[in-house]
């Protein structure tokens, strides 16, 4: 009986732990663009592909794919430098928001384009 209670307690602790939440799946922004997360198992790294932005006069529509490294349960980054990443991921339950380094999107899109607004950078899990 004690072994059963111990096992049940471990399962409950694991299931309520935020690291136990799998990020795998498709996320969509308000423009219908997708962020797809796969291979998220251990809370350290996950594969992603994403499209965001708007096809405007500055050509501010972007795609990126690669492996993101999780800093903790609520954040991750993609790029060679954790302090100045190409993309930062902010993770809140079923929403992943992107912060994109201006070098990745170019100064016209950072200054004039809509590619950095919530409409394009906030993705909700389907």
C-alpha cells in the first residue's frame, strides 16, 4: 500500500510540475501563421518551425526553423548566443510569444513593419 501511495504522489507531483507540460503541437497567430513545436521531451531543447509577419512593402514575412534551447519552463531561445538570441520564446501555458532580434528582421521591418506586433508574434496552441 505504501508503495502505491508513493507512486501516486510521484505521478501527481510530475503532472503538476510545469516542466512536465509538453510543448509539442501546432500554434497559430491571429494571421493564421503557424509555429510547430516537436521533439519536446526533457524540457531542455525542442525543434520548431515558424512563419510570422506580413507581406508588405518592406517584405516583412519570415520563416525560421531549428532547435530552441529552454532556459527554464517559461522561456527558450534560438541562436548562437543566449544573451542576444535570434529568437526568444516566452512560454505561458498554451501561448508562445516570440521576440525577434532586429538583425533577423532588418531595420525597416523593426521600424515600419507590423511583423513585431502581437498579431504576428503571439501563437496559441490549437
